[in-house]
């Protein structure tokens, strides 16, 4: 139990209002967060996961730190290995919609 007789219930939890009179439940929400994982896609090295990215807020994508193949030059980040997905320029601020 929290201050001022407030109780927090989790989704699916059973509520027993007997003996309490009227019970009012309020929706409570937290922002959706996710991770961005960077894949070398044939390059060499590793990059840390970009953790705690909040949905619908602008972020700055990380600079490419992978060593590219000798016949390749980094162009952009893409959601698909073959480049047919959504492209994002290096270090661009991006909002997830």
C-alpha cells in the first residue's frame, strides 16, 4: 500500500472491493521503450546496444564504428541487410512513429 491509501494493481490482478465501498480504478501508463541493435552486415567489430530508447521521441543514431570490407563504404543504416528496408543517415536524429 502506498501513501493516501492508494493501491497499485497489475494487469490481470484480481480486485476484491468488499468492505471498501466504491472502488475507482485509474489507468496508469509508462512509455514504451526498446533497443536498437547495430549489425556489422559483413563488416568487422561490434557496437553496443542503444538501450532505453523511448517510443516517439527523437534519438541520435550512433556513428558507424564497424570496420567495413575493403570493397565497401558505409552509406547509411538500414532496417534490412540488403538495403531494401528503411534507410537512416548516419547520426541522424530519428523519431519512432
